C-alpha cells in the first residue's frame, strides 16, 4: 500500500489548497492513493505545498520541509518534493540549504512533478479536483497573481501579474463540482475586483457571479479578498437580487488613516473607505463585512493607531482579523522604509485592536438571539452539530452549535434554526 501512496501537505491559503486538490486528482488518475495533511509519512513520496506570504508562514513551511527531510533520512520516505509560493521565491537557496529534497517546483510548474514521476498530465481533467474540504463546499479560484503594488506585500513578486481565468472555464468547473455534490462556493482570488480586466478589458466580477448563480444546484456563493479602490458597484445589485449570493464580503482594508494608506500605497483614502462601507450597508441590507487590518507598518504613529481603533469602533465589522507588519524582502516598504515600530509595540497594538473587536463581535452575536437563520451543517463535534450561516466562511468565521440530543441532522444539508444563545463569537441554535 505504501508504495503507491503519496502524501500531500498544504500550507498557507485556500488558493494553495486548490492547487493541491488539482494535483491530487491527477495523481489519483495516475493510480496513486493520495493522503492530505498527514503529520508523518504514510506513503513512499511526500509533496509539500508551501506558503511564502509572511515570516510566520515561511517559518512554518521550512519547519515542515525539515521534518519530512528528517523522515527521509531515517528511511521512512523515499522521495520528497516541494512546491508552492516559498519554493517559487527561494528555489535556488532552498535547493542548497535542504539537499534532502529531491526537487523543488515553483507555484505554477507543478505539472512537471507528474512527468518526473513518469506519469502524464491529463489536460481533460484540468477542471477536476480531489476535494479536501467537506463534500458540500469548495473553493473556486477565479484568477492568479496581483497587479496592486501595496508597500508591504510580496505576493505580486511571487505570483506575478493578475491573470483571470476565462468565464466559460470557471462555469464548467462549477457545473462539474455541483455534479460531485458541492452546494456552496467560496470564490477566491488574490484580488477579486480586478477580475476580467486583463481578458475582457473591464471588471467582470458582477457578471461572473450572476452567471454562477444561474447554475442549478449552486445554493451559496461567498466572495473573498476584494480591494476597496475602484470597487465594481454593480456587484451590489447582484448581491441584493440573487438569493444564492451570500450577503457577505471579505474586503481587506488594512488601515484607515490617510497617512498610513499613503505609506501602504493603497490608492484609497479614509473618506473613500467610509463611503464604501456606507454604500455596502445601504445597497445590500443585512450584509456582513469581514476585513483585515494591519498594525505596526513603518511610519505608523500613535495618532495613526488611535485613528484605527476609532475606525474599528465606528465601523463595527461583523468579522475582523488583524496582523502585525512583517518586513518582506523585495517589497517597497523593505526597500524604502525603516521598520520603525518595535516588535513589542506591534504586538501590544494588535492585542488592543482585537480586544476592541471581541467586544463588538460579542454584541453583534448577542443581537442575533431570537432570530431565525438558514444554516448548513459541516460536521459533528462532541455533543453538537456544527453549522454555519450565509454570513460565515469555513475555518475563519463564527459557527452555529446545535445540540445533537434534540434530533438527527445530515452533514451538508440546510436547516432553519432559531438562535437561542451566543458567546463572544459563536451562536447556539435549535432546529425550527
């Protein structure tokens, strides 16, 4: 069994996960058994799909490679391959530093791995994947790369220019996934709002989402990683009119002070940002906004941080994440700014910001008690069925806990619940 088994380990974002799932489908077709995210080698070959976004992610990727390199040295693994963003960026250095790896691939040439195994890449299966998610939802990647030049971000250096996938190819993939039982689609890209500009010479996200929503069997569509500048406002109409387009938007705003937005090269102002949030809430009643903010970027003063805290209090985001600035070589910030905020101060600011958000999240959750919501059931955990509403993306957002003692529910099915209680993040519900 071990001789025909390959372990795929995916680190980083959901965009990486899609690449792993495509590779897994090709390996299945080639006759391999494939495991995903094994802690120890189960097969003769391991493939690590790395992340190279920020310092912590790079460290996690390197540690994982070293762990499997050790397993290879101890005879528990015959071959070790590495692919993904870290490998794309530091391929030559990694090959010298970790010679136990048989071959490093970048982010886009992983098809060569099949050839190196003596197997063919099946082009007719290019929209097919072996899902690692629960069978009722999948991530749908609509583009690669990014044309934005934010000061702190290494992703354009790693992934290159924005490249949109053709609409028809995306629609074919959705139809295929629906035929496999997928009901819910997390639409992902490094930058959703740019979709279509390279292929069609205009922003095509509203039309794409409308056409996906027309496909029978698509129950929920959720949008991730939008950019605030030049937002395609026709998307408001689509979200408002289409019942299967979730009233949810993941839009990374990063900061609010004009000083920091200029330092970060975001091409948007404080006034633009407040206006966009107001427009979202006016045009799409009930929308839940998720954002990501950054603290400790070079040049961030106490006054800038106070402005950011005030923004969080005023905007009352339904979902919010935050992270500290990490200097990434090759970026504008690394080459033009001094990393002026100490590590201790960065962490203190992060903690303070998240404390404010925790209080807001708790209040917003409590306001849902007594309301009726549609949920999808993801899994069973202990005494509870764990579900999500349209306002909750897998892995990152709150969940709905439903006591198993009350009734039998089916994984991947939708139910109407009444919210009977809440805590800082999660809701407790009962079936209506």
